């Protein structure tokens, strides 16, 4: 029975019943309300959702965000959405003092946190995960704390350097492969020359 009275109780329940059994680790957690338009209106008390940022425990590590809501019978929490962090294209913090945030995946998803501090903490956790677990340029972060922008700028710089190094190694590998081919061709030519020279010498003995 999910008898959770606080947000931390919910986090603990999800850790114990969802993520720990799957050997996954929670990196960020926040309670939010959905604010995007919906064809199915919901009562305010039902508009309580939980975003979980987590990472897998086996290589290659992958980070995801899942959205949960309490089940109708109150006995557990149900997963409603699942996104891979690599699919995240934009994070809009709507300003440091705002409680609102937007996450862009295949579309725009709008949420409202309980307060701006919790929102900023979650966005910071997402930025850190992008820096640590993405193998490509990080998504765009706008209207966020300057410290978060610094993390993203560092992540973009690291990825750029990594891609440059990979390109250089690839070019070096191609050159080494070409050298191996030429060496093999020269060895084959030398072998044929020696064979022909031997035949010629036998002919005039």
C-alpha cells in the first residue's frame, strides 16, 4: 500500500518498488502539476505528478525521465510517460523566480513545481545528467540559473573535443590502414621480383 504522506515518502516508495528492483538509480525527483492543455480535464487534487530522472546501472549507461501518478485505488504509483534523455531537445526554466518549467521531447510538456527552488534543483540535476551521460551535444537550456548554463557550456565543449578526437583517430586509422596496404603491396612486389630474379638466374646457369 502506497501510504505516502510527503514527497520524500513517494520518492522512497518509487525507489523501493520501481527503480531498485530494476537496478536503477534516481538522479533527480520532483513533484509537479501538469499545465499543458488536455482533452481530458482533471480535478486539481488529481493533478499531482512525479518526475523521476534516473540512470541504468550497466554500461553503456543511459538516463531517462519517467512521469508517475498515484493509482486510482491509491495502492501504488503508475508510470504515465517515459522519455530517453537523449530525446530531450530543450529545457525552459521560465526564469529563476518562476515555478514553471517546460521539457521538450517529441513535443512540449509544461509543468509547475511547488516552488522555484525545487524546480531549479531538478533542472540542475537534468543538466548534470546531460553532461555525464549524453554522448552528443546537450539540449538547449533557456531561462535558467547561470550556474546551470555553465554546466551545459562545459558539456558542449567536452562533447566537441571528444568528437574532434574521434575524427582525428579515425583519420589516423585510415592513414595507418593505407600504410598497411602499401606495405603489403611492396612486400608482394619484392617477393615477385625475387622469384623472377631466381628464374632468370636459373635460366643462365
